[in-house]
């Protein structure tokens, strides 16, 4: 839990009562290697924070081939903002330890902590910037360099 609170505090201020509320709504789960946190075709009804381990996000293309999209390590938040069935699988690449919140509990936190939505928006913005930083070197390279 300490890791998650430290992560949140990078994006905004929380007082001790707010931290206690967040702590009371969370639970820790362990995933063995190859266990799924989320499966394609199902709605993710919880939010996860990776405390330890590595998860991989993958999907199957139209030929039935498994494609790994990205690996996510410690201190990353996993959530589904749209609340629609996922098109991807989230699978443990190593044994993992996650802090999870149900969507219902997260909604209660959001309704109670005024700054919560701002904190989550800042986290989403940071994730988007990181994603774009990973993609932009590839876009600026010629096709031969990208291939190599």
C-alpha cells in the first residue's frame, strides 16, 4: 500500500483520512506466472496497481497469432476508463503482486475525495506522454531502421 500512496502523492495531495479511505477499499492479490488479470471479451471490473512483477498486454490478430503489445512493470496503474469489454488480455509474465480496487469502491473514493479525479487525470496524462515518447522515435526513423 505504501508504494501506491507514494505513487498517488506524485500527482496531488492527500490527507491522512483520505489515505485511510483508499487503504480500506483496497485488497492485495497475487498472480502466478501466466495467470490473467483481464481477459479479452470481458469487462474489467477492477483497477489494479502493480506492486511487484511484470504484466504483459497481448491480443490475437486475425490469423490467430498472439501479439504482445507491451510489458508493464511495478508502479503502473491498470484500468478501463470506458467500462466496455476488453480487446486485450492482461497476463502475468512473472509472479505478480497487485493492489486492486473494485470499480464500485473506486467510484466511492472519487465521490469522497475532491482531488481524486484530478489525480487520476494526471496519471492518465503521464501514461499517454510515456506512450508517445516510446512511439515517436519509431515514427521519425526510416522503414529500414525501424525494421532492424
